[in-house]
C-alpha cells in the first residue's frame, strides 16, 4: 500500500509541476491552455488527497499522517530532481 501511495504522490506532484507555467515552458516550449492547466492542478490535488486517504485508512490518523508526510517529501524530491535533470539536459543541447 505504501508503494502505491508513493506512486500516487509522484503522479500528483508531477501533475502539479506541469500545472506551473515555468515548467510548461521548459518541457513543452510553450505554456499549455488554461483549461488543461486547471485540469492538471485539480488532478494533482486530487491525487494527494487520495494518497492521504489511502494512508490514513490503512494506518489511522496519527501514523497515516506521518506516512503521508514522508511519502509527499520523497515524491516532491524525486519530481524536483527530475525537473532539474531535464533542464540541465536541455541546457547541454
């Protein structure tokens, strides 16, 4: 369950990152349409809520929130690292 929650957090943070105009410009060369940006933002927040619900449902409120905090920290770090790696790759081209 924890690996699934981590995967959900990764996808959610990826969607939230893609909802930012700066990352859209870096990855796609142009900003996405506003409806698509809103959809990515909503999907990201929904994904985080689902991950929280999964972990709280499995471990209870006290420990579930601790696990959720850890999962979101790891997922955000991975997404941030991948964005940095992508920007450095594009800079060397």
